[in-house]
C-alpha cells in the first residue's frame, strides 16, 4: 500500500466545497452499514483533552468531535496497561476470562529486551500471543462484509505466530508488532502485514541516553533523537491509504496510535510551539541508558505529541467530510489506560488524570479511577445527537457487542459486554451492567469491581495483602476514604463476584495464586 498524504490545499478545498459532500455520498457506499473508525490513544489520561478540562494542551479537533457527537463520562478500560486492555477490546472478554491478563514479554525465547538482537532475529520481537482459536471483533465484522484494518501498535502476538493482525481478522496491518520496539518513535522498521517495512532511521536502541557530555540545556545535545521517519506520520499515511482504497464498501479501521506513550518524541514544529507557550523548563536528561529517551523540553514535547495526534484527527475528519463518508461513519476516540509518570511524563503538571488522583500508584498500572477511567468521544452524525453527554457506565469489553449490533453481525459468540448502541443513539432504553469487573496480573496482582456508586479494589495480592478497599464514588471521586469498615456487607458481595467471574488463566504467567486458592476452596 502506498503512502497517502493530504496536502494543505486539499483541506482548504474541503472547507470551500463541503456543500458537495451529500452528492458524493451516493457515489461512495450504497450500503447503510456505517464505517467504523476506532481511535485508541496510548496512555492518554482522562484529563488530557480540552473536552475533559485540559487547559495546557490544545486539542481542537478532538474537542470538535465531542461538540459534534457524544462525550462519555464513565467509560473504562479493561486493564491499566497496554496488552490486557487491547486483548479485552478485541475479544469482548474482561480480565477474569481473557487469555491476556498482563503485559508478558515472553522471556523464555531469549534476550527479548535487547534491541539489537531483535533486529537480527525477528522471533524475539513481540509479546505473548493470544490462543489460535481466539475470536476478535475484526473476524466478526468480516462476516458482515467489512474490510478491516489496523494501524499503530499491536502487542498481542509476536511475528511468525498465529496471533498477528492478519491472522486475527484484519485484512491490513501497518505499525508496531512489538510494544518494546514502540519505545522509540524512530525505529529502524515497522511491519506491513507480515513483513518488515524498513525506515530511514539510524539504529538507536530504546532507553538510550544522549551518549555525550554535551550541555543538558542545549538542544544540540539531543539531536540524534530527531530521525527522518517519525513513525506516527508513516502510520497515519498508511491508514489514509487503506481508507482511500476501501471507501466504496463498509470498513473498520482500528487506529491504535502509540501517542502519547513515552519516550517523549514529537515533530519539532509542535515542540517549538509549546516551548514558546510554556517557556523554558528543566530537561529530562541522562547520558547512559535510562528510563526512555532524554529530551530537552519534556512538558513541551508531551503536549506536542498530543497536539500532533489531534492535528491528524482533524485531517482524517476533513477527508471523510470531503468524500461524503462522515455522516455515516462512527468515530470513537478513547485511550487504553490512564496516564504515566515515567520517562519524563508529568501527569501532575498537566493534571492528566483530571478528576482523579495523579500521584504514583494511582494512574497507569493501577485499578484506581486514574488508571482505568478514560475519555471516550463518539461521533456519528446520522445517529448521535451533537453536543450530547452520556453517564452510561461502560468498558472496553462492551465495544465488541456494540459494533456487532451496529454492523448487523449475526453470531453466537458470547462476550462479557453489553452493547451501548442505545446510549449512543437514544434509540431505546440502555441496558446497564450490574457491575464491572477487572482482574489484572501485573503490578503485584489486582482485582476490582464497580457496582453502581461503589468501587472495590483488592491490590498487592501477590505480596499477601488481604485487605479490600471500598470507595463511594458519588461522594469520593478521588478514592481517598476507604469505607469498607462501615459497609462490611460489601466485602461478601465482592468475593461473590470474584468467584463468579474468575476463570483460571490458560497461561501460568497470569495466575494470581491467592485468587486461585480463594475461588477453588471448598
């Protein structure tokens, strides 16, 4: 697939001749099935968008989606880190049933963290695969005659396994197979379908330092981290090429952007914009190998990454409008989990977690609200009322049944989710969850349940912790006051749900022994 670039002149023409869009609609897609574009940011916090209260980072195009569609206030990821969240999204299974319940680098293969070794041996790339018999939303949508594509970050199965996008229901894939290689935005290669797509970048291993004794305040010290090919740009171009090639039939595009996951790397024009806006700042600097790449202006670069993603969302929307596709396209914009404080990221300075606590232990990696409650915006002019807001409580595993209903997929596949189609369209009364369930094998093991206003969290399970915390989210959105001692009856309800929802994971690496022992006790 060739690169697809949208010139500025094209966008100007879009504005001038937008009145011609309706006449084009009949030329493009005769079917009533909507196109579906699911945009997944990486580590974008609940408060990182203007529509959710962000004041420092500019996101006018994403905010416009909220103005033209619906903003959800109580949408959740299925896990507080990448791989299990994405596995739940694609399969409609929560963490008690999903095959992937944590980030697993599949270390038994060898030195998987050595970037140079991965370049020489592609069998060291990628994460632990999903089982061969896994059913995904892409497979289901294909049964309804959708063309299916994914660009961005996969992270759910290494090259040469059965768990790569083109063997899991996607007609087209371009991007990072491996989450570890995604720790650089200027890699030596990405993947197009099943083959490496080589870029014009020097070999600079993720987590490298500057390697020199330069002045940490001089931009020249960081020059090597500006390489010719910025992966999000190539990924976006490839996505637009897929849409252009498939615009005459219904398509599903899963845009799994790596932005704004660290390392902090962004186009210079955007970094310069925010340096002028924010002023000078302390660099994130290390000479030797460290926690992601160093950068001269960490705050400016984080904001630049998000604004660059926003810029491309604007280009996508302009294209859809010009081609007469926008009115019958469902666009969902969301994030895979809460914000990070690693690698120069500073969620406290940006108030990235929004309403929730921003401190360590409360954001990415944890099942507190800051780690799992995420922004979600949906537009579909044909069906969704502009400027609307939904307080419907939903999670990643609801997306698959929602898309099935929208696309008229006929299937016997059982997910853990509930379609939120009626919340989107107000077509009928929306069915509600009795509770949401999280089970996460990482960060010492965690289980959480949300039941109405109540939130229960069992953390540090692998270290022997037996205390379950209880929070009243209506009165205590920051989860500061554990009230389990005042409502002991909730502890019994919590463990009833755990017994009902937990299944022993197929892979031992995701076993939380204390949970197994509790569920299997006689």
